[in-house]
């Protein structure tokens, strides 16, 4: 009990409204539970009839793929029962729950527990389940609201008449958004399970994963979550953790649920044929859920923090690769980019710029002259981003490697379970290394000092923080993990290798915030804010941070890319799903490695990827060591010209994209979004993940297949215009798929009538394009109207919005006239455009 730990497993059973097919039970089974409503009673591998029945559950096979054969019977011997009436609290009420019986699935069950409800805002409710007799680890994210009365709230929380379920309803429609039977609730030392029924199968989110579709497959699918250095593979847990889902209700309202927990977890989703569906999830000790009920703007992000405002240059095209291996090769690459005049703003420097992969050094042989090269890049209006890894070599000659010696002196590393000796592992640098514990304020001091000093060596504009899951090239630190409960819990969710230590540190390692068991998936998150702050301090400008590992709320400080993807057509296609999901997670500044990271790319794949990637919010071509070069200038004239033309479209629309980032920063919401987001009442759009929108108005419908010269594009009900010709698409193309022509040099792009998009003549860098004339694209709807806005500032000063140093105009077009309303006129530079 003294230890703070948690592991959980949450089963969410989603049942759609209306008559249900497929509710029939399996003929041979003694149970009256329909196959598709089964909840797994043996979530760890190795179930047998014997082990199943020993735990009081029903064993019965099934033909339904992945359906559990061991499941809870109707009269489950588990769960909790309510004791007494709810007691009023400041912002809601709380009630005590007692365990019903002595049976235990994984031991150490906790009883009583408290179920507490807070009416935080009229659209946001938080409920918590906690142990009233022990202080357990909680994710250090403050999510609070002013509080409203039950009458003011747009939702209603109640226990069913027989007190066996608690439900959350949307008041205006009566739709049940959450319905948890107390018999399915588990709350033990290292296992927590909660199940719920949600009102439809239009469920999105849960990350970070490579999902094959944006709308989830609900056929007993499980997605484990636990930060991991793992190239994207279906079902594998990847770099970050976002236990958030959004559900579109049958009447096109939507709500989101955040299961705020940092332990290893594994939501599983299943459904009963047409109607019932089940999502199973898993959460920790200190679960806190958010039900945000909003009608049109899904992630208002009010609770977790809104995304940072990227610098304008950060919206330019970016180039990277691991394995230039010398400044000469890099310089050649840059020179050919210039020769073809391909728009290009940012150069990234992966670990090969370092001396023997040591942080805060550069290779003075192969990259001799790098500081001067940074200056040349700057002079040409470009920016430089350097990579830094979260492991520090400990075996360098004494007196030669200050980052280690200073850190050692300051006591900044993650420690072993003894709390005093540093955890030692192996990663990129030679010899062994230690891991900075960024949750420790002393580590932040150390990191800040080193990053500031390094700025005098290489004049960087941004920092890329990689490998911060944290990655360690072994199972646990040297000499391996002790065989204890914390390192080997009785249940491990369906994460790769079913190990909490594989490719990282032992769960019993000590960080300032708590045991690694609880803080593992917060490692990258805890590194992000200090890095954001030091980049701001070092540059005196709006910071650029790119983090591989992210958690709830990371978007406040960082960009993200989808990791070490493959140069495959499948990955090209799935990148759209990834960028739409990260927009739901509040990290809109997102992209995938254009042309793919692993494997050699091909001419056609890379060309189609340059076209799609030209519309990623974070647009970067990046490549792994040992692969053929894949920058857009290396494939010859035709390729370069097509890439240049597509990027020039991006650059001309950057004022629109920048305005969308402003909206997201100030009001929350997405930058890139699915068609479902804008046309929610059209069920066809719920499944579409091959096309996407910038804001409300700009549709990108890329080619995603080899040798394809056409695309099937779905046109939701609106007036659409072909971006290239300005012509209306035929008015008969409404709510249907139409085949459009997409030769190699073209990515289909459409503008939605009713909107005004600001644009600016493109140039080779944003430094130059920002000086060019502006224009407006006015696309009228059927009534001859349109509206839009433009946000503009100097592009890289800190807090221009907070300091009101910006220009904001609203445009309205009707009856043949354009009306401009200047909302804010705080930026001088806007006068000359
Ligand atoms: C890069 O190439 C340009 C053009 O050939 C040359 O002028 C410049 O000196 C080179 N810079 C470095 C650091 O090699
Ligand atoms: C780790 O150990 C060092 C001493 O080596 C100590 O100064 C530091 O406070 C410890 N940190 C944690 C989080 O235990
Ligand atoms: C990629 O191409 C290079 C150069 O042709 C070759 O040496 C390498 O083996 C290729 N890699 C793969 C994975 O095929
Ligand atoms: C091309 C691509 O980016 N594919 C996948 C890469 O990995 C992420 C996970 O971070 C997926 O979401 C992408 O779809």
C-alpha cells in the first residue's frame, strides 16, 4: 500500500441505439451473454478452461475472431456496489463503493473506493475513482474548471435506479454517453478496469498507434499504450500516449473522453454486430475522465492546454536525413535545392553531426566548418534545428565531457531503485550512458545551462528531442530488473513484448516525480517544456521544439512527427490518419517523414509523398542512414519541378495555415481535420481517411496508390471549386464519389464555397515570401456569400498575441461586395503589404 502504483484495464462496451442484430447467444454456450458483448475475464495470455473457471468466469469458444473465450458471466463474482447516498462536495458529489465479494482477479483489490464527480464547466465533467486510504501517483496535470451546478450543466450523471450502473447523459438529447456497470469495475493495486457503453461505433482516437483506419474497427481490437521506441507497426504501442477518444453520437453531436492515466494501458474495442460495440481500455490508479460535450468543436483543449503558436518559418518546408555523414554531402544537397529553387526553410541535423554521437558536441572532422555553415544558412533566410538525445555518455575520459560531469555533480539522473545510484544503460553514444530525469528541477537547471552554452557553439533556432520514451537498447538498465511485483506486475496490457522494461528502464527506477512505473510515459513530456523554455531563452524568439514522445498536453510546447515510418505506400496512406489523430490530441503541428524513413524510397512513391507532405502542417522530408538520398532535388528535373510547384502552392497558402494555427492556439480545435469534422451529419464522411481538410475550407485528396492517375474523391454537400482552375466542380457532384484525374504532376485540391482564404505570392523561403503581396481567394457559396479571416504578425516574436502585436482582419463577401473588419491593428508590418 505504501507504493504508488497502478495498472488498469478498461473495457468500454459501446452499444448503438436502435434494434440490434447479432445479440443472439452462442448455442453451445451456457451463458446468456451475446458473443459480441463478452468482456474478457482473462486479459493476460494463457487462458484455459481450468484457469478461467477458477476465477469464476465462463469458458466457451467462439468463431468470432478475437472474441474472448473466457468471459465474465452475468452474475459476475466481481465488481463493486454502492454504499449509501451521494454526499455533496464543492463541485459535485461523491459516493463510496465497496467490493462485492472476496474473489480477486489479480490480488490486492482495494475497498472501499471513492467515486467522485465534479461538474467543472457546463460542457465538462470530471470523475475520479480513488483509494481514500492511500495517496497514489497522479499525473501532474491540473485539469480544473470553475464549477457549475448540476442544473447549469449540459449533462446529467446518475446511478441507475437499482444502483448497478452509473451513466452520463446529454441533457438536450437524452443520449447516454457513458454507461458503466459496477460489476465490471476493478480497482486493485496493479489493475484497474472500467467498462462503458458508448452511443455509436463512430469512435476515433487513442494513440499513439499506427491505425489502419481513422474510424475504429470495433471487432475485439486492443491497442496497448506505453511509450516505446518502436517503428510504426499495426497494433504496436508507439512513442507517445494519448488515452483520449472521441465518439460521434447518432444525431451528430460528439463528445470526448480522456482517461487521464500514465500507466501501461490497453483500450480494446469490440462491438455486437450492427449495434453493440465495446471499447476496452485500461487506466491507472488515479483515473480521471473528462467528458467534454460540445456540438461542433471536438477538442476545445480548454482542459489540457491549447497548442503553441509556431513561428512562421516553421511552416516552411524542412529537410533532414540521418546519414549525410559529412558537411560536403549536406552542402551538396542544399546546393541542389537552391539550384532548382525549391521552397525550403529549415535544415535539421540528426545525430551524425555530433562527435561520436555525444550530445552538445559536433564532429570537427566530417562537419568541420559547421558553425559557419549555420551562419550561411541563416544568411539565406533559413533556419537550423539540431537533435539532442536524452542519454549522456558516462565513460568518456575524466575531464573531457562536461555534460556528464556537471550532471553527476548535480545529481540529475534517473536513479536505480535505491534512489541514489544512477540507472545505467546503452544507447547511441559509445560506452554506457545515464538518463537525465527531466522531472527533477535540478535536471532542468543542468539542461538549460548546457543548451544555452551550446548555442554559442552552434547557433541553432530549434531543438529536436528524439529517443525520449526513453529509449535504452536493452531490457532495463544494467544489470537487469529485479524480479519484483513492480517490475513484473500480475497483468501487463497488450504492449509489445508484454514487458514494461524492454527497450527502456526498469519500472522500479526512481525519478523525481515517482517510480518509472508511473512516470515512464511522461518522460518525453517532462523534457518538452524545459526544452521549449530554453530555446526561447537562447534564441529570444518563438521556440521550435520537435519531440518524438508526447503525452496529454504536449501540444502546448512541441511539434511531433509520426516516427520511423517506412518508405511504403501503406505508410503514405496511413500518415493521413496519424495527422488527423494528432490534431484530436491537441498537437496540430504534426507530419510524417516525407518519402518514408526506413527502406529505400522509389521515384513515384517519393513524388506522391512530396505532394501529400506539402500539406502536412509540419512538412519535413527525412530519411534513415544507409538509404538512398530522397531530397526533392535528387531525382532530376521533372521531380524537382513538380515538388517545387506543389510547395509553391503550400507557400502561397501559408497565411491561411498560419491563421488556422492562430485559431487553434487561441480557441483550441484542429488545424488539419477530417471531412467528418466538418460534415458530421453525413455518415459517409465518418469513414473517410484518404482525404483531409485544412480548416473548413481546403480539401486535399492525394494519390495514395502506385501507378494511379486518378483519385476517387468524396464531395460532401457544399459548393466545391477546383483549386487549379478556379472552376466549380459540377453541381451534380454532391454527396458522392467522383473520379478525378491526377497525373504524376498533380495532387487534387479543392476549395469550399463560402470561404475566404488569405494568400501571398510564394518564394524560396518564408523570409522572402513574407515580403510579397497578399491576395484573397474568395470562394462563394450558393447564396453568393463567403467569409474568412487573416492573422498576421512578425512571425517569430514571443507572445505577439498576448502582447497584442498582431493584425487580425475579418472578411465578409456578399451581394458583390467585400467588407473588411479590422479586429486588431497591432502590427506595423501589416501596413506595407
Ligand atoms: C557550400 O557550397 C557552396 C557552393 O559551392 C560553397 O560556396 C560553400 O563554400 C560551401 N560551404 C561549405 C561549408 O562547404
Ligand atoms: C538520484 O541520486 C542522486 C545522487 O546520486 C541524488 O542527488 C538525486 O536526488 C536522486 N534523484 C532521485 C529522483 O532519486
Ligand atoms: C538501398 O539502396 C542502396 C544503394 O543502392 C543499397 O546499398 C541498399 O542495400 C538498399 N537498401 C535496401 C534496404 O534495399
Ligand atoms: C506514413 C506514416 O506516417 N505512417 C504511420 C507512422 O506512424 C504513425 C504513428 O505515429 C501512424 O499514425 C502513421 O499512420
